[in-house]
């Protein structure tokens, strides 16, 4: 176990709390008040962002940084160059950014920044990053007020954000405002945007969106009021509506607008509404109506299984270019079959637990953001299958197919470690397999190591303790070690920092007096505990588990393994392991390693011996 030991007796508060005796956690806070007006004829937003920033760190800050995501949608931006030079570009991006004409590009014009009533002179833009050199530093525990006057051109929709996507949704407004970069124990998170992931400061958003009266709005937060106004435009009166939204305890704010949205709202549970915003046309209306009771079942099960959803609403919104998560909402493509729509909506909804409420740094821990989400998505879909709401049969191991794909990808030499920064995988395929697939298998195989019940309760406790903070992978492992009493740092190191896979085999079985002698083999370096199932000729089964010595103890119980018997530990450096069973050789039908197929064994052909 690492030097940082997790203590359940730690005192938690909103921004600053101690973990054990050796390190205190802190996080910054941002209160946004944003007023913008949409000019739909020019596809521009103009307005003022009023931000109160609290420095809860132990450091004095002399500068702050903002993300200007729209600037990525310009020819020769870092996102454009990355897409045109990576070997397997995203098919939605390719070289499209390089072909944008000036009126189709994204661009910010920062008219001025004021800090506590004084104009700031040190304002510089470098691609998607805005640096503000402060007039006066922000000392630990102090606040400052930053008011920014700006205008931006909304780009043609290429990736996630933008105007008029391929389904005709007018505005998918994600990453639309100058967003304060996060400052944490690693310093400023100022990665240039190349189309990957996000990380934000916890806070409060109060947003006033003034849009043409014909547009309907859905997004993050809770609507407070709508106020109609009349504006003169080219000597022609125009009707506008100002939509006032508030979102508490979030790290981002997304909205979408379209004149043809149909917006339905249903009650999922007391104090929780689900909103469905979709194009009101025959292509999608019937499917989106059928989706609604299914997502009600999904979010209620997720709240029971993974921790209570803490907000009063969640919105499913047609927009964007596939599926993307935001606090309290998601943008998804709408013209899908019902089953495809269920799948993408469950996945994006489950991000609300991990990207939304736990607030992982998605750039550093993409495997946690996408992996934990994919893991929980699969279990929610299993629940829906059990209710007849999603096709397929309930499986004892719903991750087995993904495991086979990931193992084959790794054996082909294409995998990269999960510790790789999300922007720096050499291929998009390696990023996807690592983050979505191996990230979820990290959890499913951890259930094999510590037992499914321990994993389930540990995930729930992790959520409840770390909600509205920014936990890391080590924070998760510290909690699991504390909960199980096992040493698990070896598992973390092999799974996160390497692409190694285990391979165990039943090497030899023979009669040994009145019992049976069994020799197992370890064929690769990566250690794992070994579950052994002995099936008798009369159909009875006996279950054994061999902990790896690095664990310091064996799991006590696991799924579908009654009477699980621990054997002596296997020293991880030893290639062989011998044990004796007081079971006559003639009575044994078969001996199998990991009958559940949860271990990521790279060669399962040698996992079973049959007494023929």
C-alpha cells in the first residue's frame, strides 16, 4: 500500500479536508454569472462573464488561465493538425477543420478583463488557452472577481459543439464560454484542446441566455424564469427571450437550442425530473417517447446501485455528433434505433456519476472516466435486460466479450498503458481500448481479485465519500485497500502502468496416494490470484482460491462460489505452484482455473484439465 492511507475517520468539508495524517485535500471554487445574447443570423454570442474565483490552495496565484475551446475550430489549430497527422483520425473530424471558411470557424474576441474593478493589461491568447496576468495576486483563502467582456463566433458543428449538426439541430452549445482552467495539486491544467477530454472547477453557474423567441432551450441546470424582450435589428423588430438557468455544484454548463425542439418532462422519482428535448419530426418522435420510461427505470436503478443521483433533473438532448456527457445533461444523436438510443443514453447518463459528480481529471484518468462509466453502463443494461427493456439475455459475465477483444488487441502489440495522457496516445484505437474497454475491465477483474460484493460496496462508498471532489486512481485504490484489508498496489501498477496480461495454466494432475496432486503454472510475469474449480464426476463442485503473496490475504467470498476455500499464497516470482487435495483422483471430472472468465488470462486454452 502507498504511504497515503485512507482513513474513514477523515473530516470532510466542502473544499478542504484531510486524508489520513499525511496530506490534506483542497480544491478551487468558481461562481459564474454569464449573460450572453445569440445572434442567429451571424452565429455569434456576445456577452459578459462575471466570475468570482476562490483560491483554496496553499499557493499564491499570480495568473489564471481560461480555456477557449471554439478556437480549436480554425485551420492549422492543434486539433486540426493532430487530426490530419494521427494514423487513425476520428471520422467525424478528419481534415474538416482545415477546410473551414472564415464565417464557419470558431473564434473568441476578448474585449477586456477587469479584476476587482481595475482593467487587466496582461491578457494573451495562445490557441485554446487564455492567460490573464493578474493585477494583484490571489493569496491562499482569498477571492477575486474577474469580469470578461467577449464575443465569439459559433463554429460549424464538427466535434461535439457547434451549429447545425448533421441532424439539423441548430445549436449544440458545449464548451461555449471562456472556462476557468482547474488548478490542483499538480498545478494548472492547461492542456490545449485537441478533441479529447475536459476537467473543470467546481462551482455555481447562473446563466442568462437571450435567444430569438422561436428557439427552445434545454441544458444543464434548472430553469428559473423566461423573460421576453423586443430588439431592433436592421430596422426590423425581433422578439427575444431571456432564459435564466441556475446550476449548483457543477464544473461545466451546456445548452442547446432549436426552433423545432419538442421538450417532454417526466418525474423519475420524488425530487427528480427527466427532460427529453428532441426534434419534433416523425424520424425521432416515436423512438424518443418509447425511450422515456426506460431511462426512468435506468436512472432509478443506477441511483440504487451506484449512489444517489444528487440533482433535481437530468436532460437527454438531441444534438452534437454522437454522445457526450455534461453535468445534469447529455447531447446525443437522435435519429437512432431505440436500442442504439438506449445504449448511448445509458452510457452518457452514467457519466453523471463519474465525470459529473466525481469530477475525474479526464485527461489524466480517462480510464476512470470512460472505464467506470462503461462498467456501470453494462450493469445498468443488464438490469434493463432483466426487465425486458433491452434486448439480450442476462449474463453471468457481461464483460467477457470485451475481455476477448482487449486481449487480442494487446497480443497484437497495439495496446498502450492506461497511464498515458488522453491526448498523447499514438492512435485513437489505443485510446479507445484503454479508456473504455480496459478501464471497465480494470473494475470487472478487480471484482475477481477482491470479490464482487467487496467491489460493489467499495464503489458505492467511493462515490459517497468523494462526490463533488476530484479523486484520483490512487484515492480509489486506497479506499479499496482500507475496505478489504488487502494490499492492491501491485494490481494498480500492472494494470495502469503496463500492458502485461496474466497467463496461468493447469500443468499436471495426478493421483497422490488417496488424494490428488495438482501442479499449476504461471506463464507470464503479471501476478494474479487464482480461483480453482474442481468438478466431481457426480456433478458437485468445490471452489478454492490461491492469493498472490503480494495481497497479504485472500478474498473471503465471491459470486457463485459457495464454500470458497483459501489455499496458501503463491509467491509471485515462482513459476510453479503445487497443492494436494484430499479428493480421490478417480472422482474428479475436471479442474478449471477461473471458471468465471473474469481474469484477463491471455491464453485460456491451458486453463482446464479434464480427467479422460
